């Protein structure tokens, strides 16, 4: 089950179908994995607070993932997205907010499932999985512009 909480009402203004976009992307990212995920659509101040408290990085970011302990099953974890950061990032990258939000939700859920991108080989695997999931949603490769 995907539970979506909207803490920053600006999400509904920026993207009228934000809840449907999040639900679709999170469901696709989970695939056949059983479990519950909470996705919080927050503002940058809330994300900055969480980033400072849990990652020692006192700044906003686009997406944070908080995997749950195995003992919390069926809860897999929480994904938090910052509105202003996501809107600006989508604009700067020439992407629609819908496509960018879908990518960030997929990225966040994959972290809950144990994927990571610290090492180059992990990053390549995770990005390939993201591209495959996003392609199934009709969304172009979000990393295409990064290749040189």
C-alpha cells in the first residue's frame, strides 16, 4: 500500500494530480514487492530539517528515503520530497514536474528496497533499473543529458 501525505499544499497547485503521479510511480518501483510505503510531499524547510537531523546536511534536497527496520514489516519506509527544490530542479533540467516527480519517487522507493548509488557499479545498476521503470511509464531517460 502506498500512503501519500501532503504537508505542503503547494504540491496540489504545482501539479494537480500529484497524488496519482506519486501512487503510480511508487507502485511501479515496488513491482512485486509486498509492503507499505509512506510518501510525504513537503516543503523545502521540512526537507532541510530532516536532512540536517538525519544526514548532517543543513540544506534542502529533492528526495530523502528512510528505510524501515526489518522488524517494522510490512512498512518498508518513508520517502520525502521537497516542493520548491523539485520544481526548480525540473525547470532547470527542462523536464515536466510530473516526469521529474515520477523519477524521484522511483529513486526514493528503490532506496527503500536496498538499492544505492555510492559506488559506480551500484549507481549504474540503480540508474538502469530507474530507466526501465520510467520507460514503462512513458518517461524518457532522466540521465540522458548527463552522458557526454
